[in-house]
């Protein structure tokens, strides 16, 4: 059962597909489950039970997304992913890891290997479909962005520039007071509204009244006098409609040669591209459910704040939060109500942090993380108490909770002054251990574990 397409009762090549997915898992039952689930949703599916053989098929016919088991014989999922990321043809394909391993370090290794997400076994169909849909959407946006870049490049490469040559016009003291037209191509002529023949011998300032800019003229004089090249864009308000022009000028004898390009369309496209980039960046760094930063943002900010606190010799605190008995909540109230619960808790966490540098993110599932720069154990504990109070005030009913009538949080706190002997994962592991201890002690509480190396 290696790299064969799932055809069911008809040829999928003749049907519209929501995406091409390659699943790699050494357990036949898992492949059968994923095949049925994804095929029923309109995805084209290929599968393999061996990572080494799957690589050949992936390189010959890359899919839109890869589901990759971690623990496999001969070659682990980590190694498969690492090999994919060094090949240009496959490096941008999103890889979602599949594993029964649920430890934080396993997840960290998966993301370090190049994965974009992590699904734990046994599979939840709703979760699998939601994560696949999200990452295919992100990939679609990236492809659209690349197409926009290629379109912009095509427009610039095919544009016809205005090209002209000028001779300096000097006064009795030898100072340049104008430039005389010597050569003009049709596009340069079109920009002035004067025919090429009529331009010859006339002065630049006389023929370009719409483009006059004292600073630009002085810059052109500097080119003719010093030989320093000029590349400059300026906004021409004298024309209707207004235009952006790019000027490139080089010294030519006792004068200069100018290339002039109308970059108005480029500017508009650049602004549209910038907006598209901002939207893509937001989607890539924001959790779609709660609208707070996601795991990718969390990892980036933790690394950034670690380096900053190391440089400034300041303490860095991390709080990991987990909703108590959330699986029981979902089972009883349903996933739709569970999603609303997560949204309300995310808002409560945002209200709990008060300084501009503090950062809250959804780390995964019902887990949240709060990064607190320049904060000691006492300050982090105080923030944890604020978080608990904010969540309690929500009074979200939780009949299946074993610690109260409402939704509560367990919190683990780690705090350290970064040194060369420690890494961000040390702080994360400490906060994760504290969270585990909070659960073991009965939940609905915050536990601090000090890092003794920096006590």
C-alpha cells in the first residue's frame, strides 16, 4: 500500500479536488481512516507506509499537503521532513506531523524539523479536517502572493522607459542653469506632450513645467558636475492624474543621460502587495479561532524576549495555562460551545496582561501561554492570580468539572534570568512541569517551580 491514489469507484482526475494530500503512516488502520475521511471530503489522497519510499513519490509528484507519522521503521518522520525541506521542489509543502507522542519536547522537535502543525493520535476527525483546511488556505494565500509578485515583475520588465540625453546650459560664471535636450525617445516625448523633433534644442525646465522640483533639479546638476549617479522617485502633482516617476541619471559629457519611468502602477501594486503581506502575516501568526497569537508567534516572541532579557540581564517569566477537564466540557456541551469557551477565555487572558511587552498566545488545543519579560516569580504569580480571577468572573458553567461549577484554569509558572548555560526550552519545560504539578495537586491553582541554577 505505497503511494497509490485512492480512486474509489471513479477516476478522481476527472473530478474537482479540494487538494492533493499525501499521508505517510506505517499503521494500515490509520491510513484507511485518513483515506476514507479525506476522500469523503473531496480531497485527492495518496498514501505510503514507508518514509523512505514515500520520498521518491513526493519528489516526482509533490502534493499540496503532507500528513507524516513520526515513529516509523527505517526512516522517522523527522528525517523525512528534514529531507523534504532541503529540496526546493518540496520545501514549501506544509507538513503536519501525526503521533501518539504528546510530550512538549516531541512537539518542539516536530516544529524544529520543519512541520507546521501536530496532530495527536487517536485522531479526531473534526480536528484533522480543520487543521488541513487551515494550512491549505495558508498555502493558497502564499501561492496568490507569489503570483502577485510575478505579475508585478512582468509589468516592470515589459514597461517602456523614457530615455533622453541633455547638454548643460551654463551662465557666464560657468554655473549650470538648465539642460538642453539632445535626444529623446518616443516615451520621453510622450511624458512631456511635445514631439521628439520639437524637443531638440529646447531647455529642460521650459518643456517639463509639470515635473519641476527644485530639489530634483539640484540633484541633476550634481550628477553633471560630480559624476555621481542619481536614482530617485518623486510624486508629480502638476500632472492630472498625479503620477509617480522614477528618475535614473548618469553623467554624459558635459551633461547627463536620464531614464524616466512611470512607476504609478508599480506603487499601487506595491501598496496592494504590502497589504496582502500584512494580511498573510496576520493569518500565519494568529489563531483563527481565538484571534490571539498562535504557536508560531509564541515561539518567535519567546526566543526574542529570551535574547533581550539575556542582553539586559533581566528575569523572564512564563505561565502555561490549561483549561481544567476541557475534554469533558467538549464531550458534554459540544465542540461549538467548546470553541466559544476558548474564545471567552482568550479574551480574559488578554485583559489580565497590562504591560505593552507582555504577550499571550494560544499554544495548542486548550493550552495558552503568557510571556512576561522583566518579571520575577512574585510578579508572575500575581499575573496568574489575575488570570484565574478573570476566568472565574466569566462564570462559564462546567457540569462535568471535578473542581467546581464553572470553567477553571490550572497554571504552571517558570521564571529565570537567561544565561549562556540555559535555553528557552529550559524555561518552557519548567513551566510545563509546574503545570503538571498543578494538575496533580487538584487543578484550579497556580504552581511555581524555581530554576535553581539562577535562584
